[in-house]
């Protein structure tokens, strides 16, 4: 399996996304392997993060999203790539839903190598 979820996390980081977390959920959730959870400080930034994730994954030869939901409001955008799902929140909505707390028992995946912003291979 290709590490497209790591590339998605890095793409979000490239647009200055905040508190990006990658969770391994595949062994308890049959619909996907990973959640990438991140947030932006404004609706404009949320949209920029979504666009960057889609562009970088596509440019690298990765999958197209099967669907994107929430792009009309940009408060919580869900990008379903099949093997991973990217959740891009505005900060207020992220604080309200606390997905990391809901999935707190799932292991996090390191996606930055020490000293750089590059995804791990």
C-alpha cells in the first residue's frame, strides 16, 4: 500500500494546517485504513488545504477522492479517498466534535521525519 495518507498530511502542512494528526483506524473500521485530521484558521484556509491535498495526491499519481463533502460551508470537509479519509475542519468545529478524543484509543502515525516536514516512507 502506498503512503498516500502521509502525503495528504504533508500537503495540509504545506498550507499551514494546524495540529495535523494521522490515526490508524483500519483494524476497527472496515471502510478505511487511516484518518488524517487537520484544521485551518478560516474557511478560506480550509478550502486551500482541501485543494492542496487533492492536488498533491493527484500529482503524485495517487487516487482521486471518491467524494468530497462539506466544501460548500468549509467548516468540516471530508475527503474520502477510499484507503484514507481526510477531515479538514475550521478550528471551532474541530474543537466541538473532538474526533481525536473519539478515536483516542487508536494509534497515531508519525508522518514527519525528525527535523524536516517530509513524510515518512
